[in-house]
């Protein structure tokens, strides 16, 4: 027993020594960030000092050199918060997302930017675009597709008419929970949630809450807020919303697909430089002629450029005319990508680059 206490004391003393070193190094890093900001200001740079490509490179390097026992995801999360706090010393970022606090959109925002930002929750996706376009926030985070339910058509339509660029992406594993003050499923008479979440939990709801009235609301966090004050009510949302509104989780992980994931994009005004592992999103309008789609894609295939997504939407300019949203591998400044895009321009009615940005990290 005495030997065990001696061993524990030695280990704890070592931990204390390491904590002092870690704290000192973090503050040294913060001072370096301040020096970077001072140099940028002296050179006349204004606006925000956030560099998406730089942060992506740092996080990838952290993942590559991590040897454990902490998982790479956890190590990256810790460094994300350090970078966020250091950047806030230069100038805090204002980021708009679908509110209120506790939505999956909020969680995705914190995953990408860290917690040291000025949070700007808004009521709907249109307002996220308006907030960034007007300069009230430097960036916005909006959902664009879900692995279960497909693309968010409303976001695609807003991208079509906005001058904002895609500056980044976030992939968030979605774990839905049934949240309620009620103790038993049989006591639930009304269910609030976002329509996407209701769809993603369809089978579970049919098996466990058949006949319960469902009400689609603007966000999952709003669903929790509404259900808190109403007897017999429940909501589908994430754990963050349950914690914020202090409601217990009655049933966890009720999504139908265990790998249910939503992809969010970061929108802003400034183009992003190459990071080494990038994506480029395009909006392409083809002529209504046979083989038009083949001619559009051939320049990409000829150069071995991978395509991760293609989605069509009505152009709203004429009957049976469509625009295509395409995600390709690489940055628009990469030699092969630049060559391919130039050729695509000759084969289509219009090509608009929605943005080149780092691929989602962890």
C-alpha cells in the first residue's frame, strides 16, 4: 500500500510538471499569434486573420504524427481549441449558424472554428447567407447534404443566387436522442423536431412512438425548448441541446442509420489558397443538347480528376433546363484542375466556381 502511494505521488508530480510546461508552451504560441497579427496589420492587411488552408495543414500534421494513447480525433479537437483561442487574441471571428444554441449546426460550427468565436445564431438558412453578405459575420455554416436524406435543396438554391464562396466543409456524425421530461415512452403525446431529423428516425418512431403527433419546427434546439414547458411532449435533438435546456435523454441514438452523417459547408467572402488536399465546388449550366453531360465531364475524366458529387436542380430560367452542382477533387489553382475547368467552359453554357477549400479534417 505504501509503495502504491509512493508511485502515485511520483506520477502526479510528473503530471504537475508537464502541466506547467504545456501551459507555458500554449502561452508562447499565443504570443507568436499576436506577433503574426501585428505583422499583418503593419503590412496593411485588414479583415479577419483566419486562414482555412493553414489550419487544415496543421490539423493534418497533428493527425499524421499522433502516436497515442489519445485518438487523433481527440488530439485534433484539443489543438483546434488552442488555435481558436490564439486567433481570438488577433481578432475574434463572428460566425453565423442556424440557432438557437444547441443545434447540430451549432455543434458543426464549434467543431470547425473552436469555441473562441463570437457566435451569431440566426433563425433560418437564408439569414445565415444575409448575415455574411452584409458583413455582420465573417463566416456562416450551413448544412448541404445528409448521408441518409441526401442534399439540402434549399442550400443549393441559395448558393445559386449568392456571391459568397465556399471556404470549408465540416462532416458531423449525427446522433439523435429522444429528449423529454417524461419518464416513459407511453406518456409522450407530442413530438417536436426538425423535418430532417424526423425523416432520419422514421423507423424508430414507427416502432416506438406510433400515432404520436409530429410537429416539424425550425431546428432541433427549438424543438427541445418547446417541449420543455409542455406536458407529454418530447423532442429529437443532440446531447448539446439536452444539456443547454437541462432536459434528460429518454432514449439515445435513435437514428435509423448508425453512420448517419451531415456535411456542412462554410461560406464567406474570401477565396481560400491551396492546402494540398482540397475540393472544388462548381455550378455548371449545360445546353439542352444530346451528350451535353458527357462533354461536360470528359475534361475531368481525361485528367483523372475525381468527382465526389453531382446534383441537378431546375434552372428556373426555362422548362426542363437544369444546373448541376459538382464537387471535384483538387483546387482550382492546381494545374490539371485549371486546365480541365478551362475546357469545361468551352463545352458548357456557364461554369461558376463556388469555391476551392480544404477537405474536411477528422
